[in-house]
C-alpha cells in the first residue's frame, strides 16, 4: 500500500508557528511518526511539503495516481486552492483532509474548505494526532492486497 502525505504552505514552520494554535510538534516529528506507523503496517509512505500550490499539484500528478490513499493538510489553500482541488479530484484514491486546529472555531474565512467536497473525510482540531488517525483510517479501509 502506498500513502501520499501532503503538507501545504507554512506547515514547515510547525513548532515555531503560533504554537498556542498549532502545537509544539514539528513537521519532521509528524512525518517521522507517520513513517514509523506505516512501516509497522508494511505500507510505503511518501511525505511532501511545499509553500507553493503548483509544487503540490506537480507532486499530485507525479505520485497521486499510484497512491492508495492521500492525507493532506492544505494549510490556507484549504480555503481558496481551486487548482489544488482540481488536481485532487481527478484521483480515485481516498483523500483525508487534516487540520491541526479546529478551523470551525476560528475566523469565518477558515470555515470554508474547497477541498472538503472532494475529500473522503476530514479531521480537524485534534492536533498532530489527527494525521495518525487519518493514516489509521486509510490502513484499515484501503484494500490491504493492493501493493
Ligand atoms: C490549518 C488551518 C488553516 O486555516 C491554516 O491556514 C493553516 C493550518 C490547520 O492545520 O489547522 O495553515 O490547515
């Protein structure tokens, strides 16, 4: 099983960026925790972060078609990234949208996700563990016979 994990703009700053909202855990720590769990489950996990929508789309076009599941925190692109949405919606694999913070408790512009309508599901407000929960769901849901 192949899982693609995508992190959008500013998520490379986790640990330093508004820790009262996003927590102290760095992106490297999150990626390592995901890798560790995937390895235990015998899955292959590829992680990628970019501050650029086009770079995320290039990665989706390159790796998304062979992925059995996608985990994405699109950062602020969640709220307006229509090109990112189009790239994701052309894939057939399940997509889990993850947010560290509970975007629905925050500013009104964060209440709209252009990704959510094409995602299989969404996890918001559970901090870095939300990524692990997303991975757990994919591991349990995606056909384990797929390579
Ligand atoms: C975020 C929420 C977004 O509104 C914000 O722009 C982010 C992070 C989250 O993980 O809570 O960059 O996606």
